[in-house]
C-alpha cells in the first residue's frame, strides 16, 4: 500500500532537497513545503458532510470536514518540520511526538520520548518522518501508536526505499504509506541511495 505523489511541484522541490549544496535554511523551507503539498494526497480520504451556512448572498449547503478528527504524530527530530507545517493547514489537528533515534551501529531504533494526544484511539493518525530507510523507526512508532489505542494510521514520508516499505508491510500490513519517491536501496551504513543524506542533520545543521 504505497502511494507515490508524483506532482511536478513535489518532484521539483524534492530534487532541490536532495542537492548537497542546499543549505539548512532552504532545506527547512523545502521540507515544510513538501510536507504541506503531500498532505493534500495523504488527507484525500477525509470525510465531508453537508452543512447549512449563510453566504453574504444567500443560504447554501456546503461541504465541511466531518468524522474522525486528525492527529499528526512527528517522529523526532526530523518529523517535526512536517508536523509544524501541516498543522498550519489543519489547525484542528492535535500533535503527538515520538522521540526515536537510530543507533548508528545496530541501526535499531531507540525510543527516548513519547507524548501523544490522550484521545489518539478516536483519531485518524498521520505519522510523519521524512525518511523510511530500514523501516525500524516507523515500525517502532506504529507499535507505540497501536499500544496507545490508535487504529487508523497512515505513514507519510518524503523518501522511502523498498527495504523500509517491506519492513512496515511485514509488521503492519494494513498501513498505507505516502511518499514523494521510492529510491533505489540502502548503502552499507543504512543511508538511502541516492537519498538526501541525514535529514535531521540537514534540517538542524548539526553536522
Ligand atoms: C532518521 C529519520 C528516521 C530514521 C529512519 O532519524 O528521520 O526517523 O532515521 O531510519 P530507519 O528507517 O532505518 O529507522 P535519526 O535516527 O537520524 O534521528 P534524528 O531525526 O533525531 O536525527
Ligand atoms: N535517516 C536519514 O536521515 N537518512 C537516511 O538516508 C537514512 C536514515
């Protein structure tokens, strides 16, 4: 269940994001814009209901969002740039945070923080992280979300590789993944090829 959002604006901005000469300021802006654009695809199935309003001209029946409310859940650090921009688009969404980092030797995720909306079980969850590499972090994040009662989860990443998609699919086959691109493979250090490097370091300028 992988959807690649192939809109030209998204593909153009992604190419700029990949470029090693793109500095942190531009990287942050591009990642925010990409997240916002991709959110259109990831929220395509939100339910609508007809409501009555008065325009300045007449009464009208118009569509408004209904059904389950949304929770945006960012995988720290890098997912934060995505939740910060999408919440501007969907201000009624609640925002959760899962702190995970990948151990550089084992590449296994280490959880150091979790704070989720208390009603996460009643919300649709959009789980956000720019990178789906081995899939360890995403699988762990979904485990944590399910343990807190979340049942409707969609994963949105900027870059994915087949290894990461397969790992999520094996552990959580019902999860839909939305990505801007499916890259070739992982290198020996677990980095996505061609990729964009370390997303957190490029966003926050820590390398
Ligand atoms: C990056 C990225 C994902 C994870 C993906 O985070 O933002 O969370 O790696 O790798 P995986 O699919 O192999 O688990 P990182 O561990 O570098 O943490 P950071 O965002 O705090 O820098
Ligand atoms: N995490 C990143 O930030 N980049 C990769 O290529 C893989 C994992």
